[in-house]
C-alpha cells in the first residue's frame, strides 16, 4: 500500500509568532512519525495580510489589483520561509515553496483568482526525498506570469486543492478553535463542537459568514470528496470531519447558526415597474464585479415599486455610484443605503424534512423585538437581514430556541 499523504494547513493565529511556529513544527513531526507523507500549507502571520492591505490603501486611494496582489502575497513568503527554517533545525528536512514554484496556476482575476492547476511533480519528488514542503497558501500565478491571490481566507483553498490533486487521505485545517461549532464559539459561549458536518451544510455556513473555512475550499472539498478535518493546532483536537450527508444528519433540523456582517443594503424607492428595469439595474453591477446577494421587490403601486438588495460592504461605495447614475436615467425617486445590517442564518440538511423551522425563527426574533428587514430561504437554510446592533442577540436566541447546545438526541422533539 502506498504511504498516506496528509496535507496540513496552518492559519494565521497558528503561525502568529516563532513560539507558535515551533508548536506547528511539533504537529508536523507527530504526523511524520506516523509514517505519513506530509505537505504543509501556511497563511501569513496573524494580522499581516490586514497590515499590508491597509498599507496599500494608505499609499493610494484605489490600489491597482495587480500590485495589491504582489504586495499581500509577501505575507505568506515570510511565514513559509520561517517555518521551513524551524522545521529543518528540528531535524525535519523542509523547504519553503511559493505559488509559482509549485506551478500553481490561476485565472487572472486579481484578489479573487481561482486555481486552475498545479504541478504535482514537485510534491512527488519531495516525498521521494523525505522533504516536507512548506507551501505558501493564498497565492498563485496567472497566464501573464503575474502573482495572484485567491481572496481572503484563501489558504484553505490552496490546501484543499493540493489535497484533492495529490489524493491525500486527509486535509487538516488547523486553526484557533477545536473545529466547526453550532455557531461561532467566540459569539455563543455554549456552542457545541460538531463531530462531523455535511459538505452542503458547511458550504452554506461558510457562504453565510462562518469564516472558519473559505467558501471555495468547501466547494472543492465537496466536488472531489476530500476528507477535510478542521482542528485546533494548540490542543490538537480530533476536530470536525467534513463528509457526505448521512441518515443521522437528516434527522437534525438545524445544524448551525451563522452571522455575516459583511453586507450592506441598498434600497431604491419608487422604481418604474416596467419590463427590463431589473436588468438595467443589475447588469452594470455585475459587470463591475459586484456580487448582489439578497433581492426583494415590493408589490407595485401606481406603476412604481421599491427594490432592495444587498452587496458586500466593501463594494457599497462603488455600487451606490452606479445606481445613483442609473436613478437619473431610469427615473428612480430615491437611493437609500444602509451599511449597518447583519445577516443571520440557520442551516441544516434536515430542514428539508422538518416543518415549522421558519415559524420558530420568526417568532423568536419577534419575542426579542428584532425587526426582520429581508428574508431568503433555500431547502437547507433560512436567512434574515436585521439591524446590526441586534446581530449577536439574534444568533444567541436562535441557538437557544433550537437547543443547539444539546446533543440532537436530547433536544425537545417539537418538529
Ligand atoms: P485561520 O486564521 O486559522 O484561517 P480564521 O479566523 O479564518 O482562522 O477562522 C477561525 C475562526 O472562525 C474562529 O476563531 C471563529 O471565530 C470563526 N468561526 C465562525 N463561525 C464558526 C463556527 N461555526 N465554528 C468554528 N469557528 C467559527
Ligand atoms: N493570509 C490570507 C488572509 O489573511 C490568506 C489566509 O489567511 O488564508 O486572508
Ligand atoms: Mg481563515
């Protein structure tokens, strides 16, 4: 039987300083001692990417994406080199490797590039030599030969892509919490650690704000059925396994609650209610690369309607500029913006077969006096947009009412 390959990814807090890197070296050594081939993927040291992004914005008002990528990718160059030195000194042959050195090719969409391929020969050679490659997460190279990055949190995606390509037995995502919880453990103190979670549920949680895994990494894991474990690099917990949906999971109506504060709301008042208007509004937004999330349109009154939608807070300025220009052309009465909103969501594959989840959600928010501004649902999630100041209260109340702190078996059988 061939030697199992394990990809270990260490996030920013796990490599925040040299002591923590020494701890990472212990985790790598323990895996190697089990006789496995190990590939390490690292993020920049905690806070470094934010520092570099801020530096660029201090330098100029709108940093060109190509140069922004060239700048922020340096964070991972530092952490890979330091960790490789520490591993080597510990007696583990190790070598740092950047995106271009592993042939990690991406699309040319700077700051949000997608991986297209990488060269596995570099890895096979390292396995044959017994060298641990310490690969830079988050970065790649585009068809022009320019450095690209994969979007914030992108090292998760680098790790899962390498694990998929190498046919790794596990992709271990080491972070600062014990695994995936029923809610962000930094918001809900009695959140429960999940032993396993369905790819689909994790995809929804990640899309709805649980930043523990980058969305794209979950998409790749699901597509290639990569067994991803989310673990704690400090406690070395067994963690949470991402896996295909099973019968146990279907029995659980709500698996988790998530919170997203990254969106803002735009409302267009008294929009002419005519064919083609929505397309006139949303086409230029999408051409500008702005991702519109929720949309609601009110019933028409005297040929006019209200249209409300959400966009990432970081795109609010640009989106407002675009719709204000359109307002004059199309004859929209007023454009209102609200950056202070939050989206709270509940997720579970079991929602497909459980009735009453939505009613419970709305009534608990009503009891807390929280006004719902927008609602969107799918088969396995319910999201509401509310005033940002009630965000944590809403998350805690929903966690409580669905008894997520308890084992599913111990929950009240109201569904
Ligand atoms: P890293 O730097 O290791 O990539 P991140 O900060 O990106 O770590 O992700 C880990 C964080 O994700 C945790 O500290 C936690 O606050 C947050 N988080 C949000 N939702 C969840 C959840 N449901 N389970 C676990 N962590 C969550
Ligand atoms: N360093 C990058 C970021 O902070 C990538 C990552 O940490 O995954 O977003
Ligand atoms: Mg992360």
